[in-house]
C-alpha cells in the first residue's frame, strides 16, 4: 500500500506538473499572440499601407508623342520608343539598368506605356531612333502619388544657319612623344537654335599649325563620323550639329628638332577662350601670351593648365622644349661632330704641311 500510495502520489504529482506546464504554455502562447497582434498593428500596418501604395503606383502610365519635323515622314513600321532606367551604383555613379519597356507609336507618333513599376529613387528617360539617329527626352523622376506622366520626344529639323553655331572654348592638350608632340584639340560648340545645323554649304574651318602629321578625327559620343578634309593645313568640317552643346576632337603630330619646337596656331575666336594643357613633369611650355592657371587631374594624370591672355591678335605662339630626341637626330648630331672633327684634323695637317713647305723654301 505504501508503494501504491507513493506511486499514486507520484502520478498525481506528475499530473499537477503537467497541468502547470500546460498552463504556462498556454500563457506563453497567449503572450506570443498578443505580441504578434501588437506588432501587426504598429509595424504591420505601414507594411500593408506600403504594399497598397505600391500596388497603386504600379498603375502608372506614361504617354507622349514623337514630334517629327515637317520634312520627315513617319516610317511605315512606325517608331519604337524605349523606356530606360538609371540608378546610382555603390560608387555613386549613374548607371543604366537597361530597357524597362518598349512600345510602338501610331501614325501620328503617339505612344503609351502601361503599368510602369515605379522606383522613386531612379531616373527615367525615353528614346527613339529616327533615320538611324538616337533622340531622347531629358531624364525625369517619378513622384509619389503620380498616376500619369506625359513626356514628348522632339525631333529637331535641319537648318543652315551657321551663325547660330558658336565655338565657345578650345583646349589644346599637348603630350610628349619621341621627336614630336601629340596635340589633341577639343572644340566646344554651342547650337543656340531649336534645329540641327548643317555646315555642308558653309563648312567650319580651323587653321592648324604648318608641318602637322598623322591627322586623326575622333568619333562623336554617339558614334557619328564627322565629315572633314584637309587643304594644306586648313581643316574643313562638314557636319550636322545637334542642338545644345557638342564637341569635336581631333589629334595630330607636330615634329620637333633636337628637343624643341615652336607652335603657331591661328584661331577664329578670342584668345582668352583658349586653354593649353600638358602632363606634369614632361614638357616645358613658354610664351608671353600664356599665364599658368592651375593643375587638373584626369584619369590619375595631373595636367598643368595655362590660360591665354586676351589680345587683338588671334595668333597664339609658344615654344615647347624637353621633347625626347630620336636616334636619327642623335645620329645626325654624331655625324656633325665627326665631320667637324675630321675637318679640324684635315685643316691642321693642311696648315702644317703648308708651313713645312714654306720653311723648306726659305732655307733653300
């Protein structure tokens, strides 16, 4: 009986312990449910609201029109319009993420994008190609709460008003070479009209230094080839310039002789709009027309920058020294030294022989 009672007591104690544990578990479950409910009410509601806002934002529409000039006909296959997206990468640089959507215009150039998924931290741009050239809108941003965005792509016409095309800055980048310097000229131009400007009938002209070699025209940022040709040392440019600002970049070699050369460059603009740059620690540039400005760094290279003084003359003249000498020039120098040495020795023996003859004649 004692054993039985002890077993009974043990069973009873076990049952009480089980009920206590069960009660405590229920309490814990109730507490967890209460915490989850509070979390849902305080933290979950913004998430629900955010998802609701996101679902509303996903209904954004973008519509507009590709506006062609009067002399351009809409192609039979209409035009493709692409929506691009730009974001900031980890280095803080603007990076395109590729096309987000693509639609076709109707016969009047109208287009519409539906159900755009917005990113309030990204920039967007729409673009199309007309006659093989790319035209785009300005970068725009989606604002919170917007449901409709209207953006047009305006295709400019073509004008021959060359007087609207201004060269507002010229930079000469001079780099060292073996027996020569490489000159890179950057022409910064501004088209103030609403149309593209064709210089085919009135080409732009740049008078380059005499004696240049290996002239090379660079492509534009869009990959367009600039039509040009050289007549003696005059560069003639026939190109259709876009609206706004653009650049023309070209290179040529200017040979030096025995480590130095003189550069004479005539411009079609005021000299105070001309800059001269050269990498630090290589060439030496001297001119009364130039004043040292500052140092600039491009792609881990430090350049010395000179500004040109304003002048009534449009001719810039400066000397470049410390140009590396070629082996041919060293050979010429060696040849000249040997020739002088041989001439000196020959003259020495010539005078000595003449003096000997005179002394013999005098004794006889």
